[in-house]
C-alpha cells in the first residue's frame, strides 16, 4: 500500500505541478493588480473589487460550461476513444462560448444595475462600471482559452498552456504599470488601465493557443472537421451531465458574491479588507486547485478505463495528501500575515488590523477548504455531476447563505466574527463529502454507452 501510495503521489505531482504553476501565474497577476490599484485610493480598491466579484461569477460560469466536456474527455482518454474525445473538446468549446456571449450581453446592458447592488457610492460605481465594461470584451476569448488549455492539460500537454499564461501575464503587468500610473507618456487611467491589461492578456492567450493547436495537431483535434457535428444523442448526454456543473458553478459563485454583499452590509470596510485578506490566500490556494485538477484527470482516466477499485483508492490517497499539503500552506500564510498587510500603503490603520485578523483566520480555514476542494474534483471525475451540484452549491444556498442572512438581520456581530463564523460552516460540507466518497456513490463510467 505504501508503494502504491507513493506511485500515485508521484504521478499526481507530475500532472499537477504545471497546473499549479499556471494558476500561480494567474494569481500573481491578480495580486499585482490589487497592489497596483491599492496604491491609488480606497475607492479604487472597492470599485475594482466589486467589478471583479461580478467577473468572478462569469468566469466560474464559463468554467462550469467547460467542466462537463472535461469529465467526458478524461474518461474517453481512459477508454482510448479518439473520435469521442474530440467531440468532448468540441462540445466544451460550443457550450462555453454560448455562455460567454450571453454573459457579455448581460454585462454590457446591465453593468450599472449589477454594480449598484454592492455600493451606493457614485464614484465607486463609476470605477466598477468602467472596469467591467472593458473586461466583458474578454469573456469570449476566455471561454475558448479554457476549452483549449484544459484539453491540453487533460491529455498531458501540460507545459504549453503554462508558458503562454506566463507570457500573457507579463503583458498584463507591463500594461498595468504603464496605464494605471501613466508611465512613459502613457495616460494615467487608474482602474481602467488594469482592465485593459486583463483584456490584452486574454486576447494574446487565445491567439497563441490557436496557433499552437494548429501547429501541434493535438489529439483533441483528431478528425476535427468530421467531429464538429455531434450526434443528437451524444450532445444531449453531454448536456445532461454538463448542466449540473454549469448550474453548480453559477449558483456557487452567486452564493459567494451574496456573502460578500452581506459582509459589506455588516460593515462597508469589508470591500476594502476582503480583497487584501483573500489575495495571498488565493495565491497559496492555487496549490490545492492544481492538486484538484490533477486528481480529476488521474481518477477520471482510471474510471474511464473501468478500473473502479483503483479510482476509489486514488481518491483516498488524494485526500490524505491534500490534508498534509494544506497544513503546510496554512502555516506559511499565518507566518507571513504581518508582511502582507504592510504592502498596502493606501489604506487606514483600522482596515489593516481587520485584514490581518482575517488573513490569520484564512491560514486555518485553508485546510478545511482544501479537503472540500479535493472532494469536489474527486466527485466530478466520477461523473456523478448531480451529486457535485448538491455537495457544492446547494450546500451554499441551503445552509451558508440563509445563515448569513439570518445573522445579518438578527445579530449584532462585527465583521470579523461574522466572516469567520460563516466560513466555518464548511465543516458540514466536509462531513457530507466524506460520506459520499466512502459510500462509493460518486463513481460512474459515462463512456461505456458510446463504445
């Protein structure tokens, strides 16, 4: 068992490391955005943070649209079915692009109404609207980028999307520096400059990925012209399994955004301290996200190859390894918390003190969240997407959001205990996920009917 565990951990490490590096680059870009905007003033921090919460919902909707195709692609890979593997890629491209077009139209038309839900300050609303209006143009390229990069990763082409992401972030950072502050005779656009940097990065990434895919002819382009049309039965099977994941990501992200809204109702300072407390947390949590993606790829391949007992064992191993990794990350986060707060020069002492406490809480919370994240990817790889929906977003709307609302209405808790209590409810999710995995109800081979 020890040897089997070590073999799995080695494979998980090799698969996850490039994904972790890619996600790390993305979060470093987010950190630099926050730090650069944070040198301006508190209204700019709030405006950008509100806008990014809306973009966060849309990004996760696009991710949810891609997930269904990814589940099938990993299982078809295990079953060595090339034609259907290509159709999985085609489906995720179609579905995610449709969601991106819909999201773009909604944001372009209703951006002010969306932003006004989080703030009544006219200057903050204007900053947020300007930011989200520019970034909305990037939703369609982002959808196609996700379809291509996830397909590459799922077929073990891990380095190319990571390198492209890194170069894109360099572009983003350079443009941010030039346009936020107006360096080298460029106009000083403030938050708008950060939005333009994000847009340029995403356009570069999709163009680079398309060129690379045409050049390399990856497996997911096998007989692509012949597989652009998906048979009716297969399309609706894909859709049936993808919709719960899309609904899950949409509801979960809306739930998290509602929590931010409730937190801001407790104290308006929330829109200043939460981006500070969460940025480094998100930076470290990419390790857990990368592990989750690696788990999904490896376990999904085992299930698609009808190695069900192996898949179950790999699930247990992944949870154990995730616990130890997240424990180390929590210790690091707790240790560097004073250093993190010291970087923010444009905020007051009160905001810095609250942010410091929340960062220390996040250092403990990361262990709980990491295990729940591993459970999510494990269940997703097993193909029981309806269980994923219940585990993730229904929990948020049945427990987390209602408790948050009730506390807001009937308690006088200040921001720090309020936030800590709400996120601590995830312990319920942990026990629910653990039961599902132990009961083996999460395993289902979706590809057998198409052999």
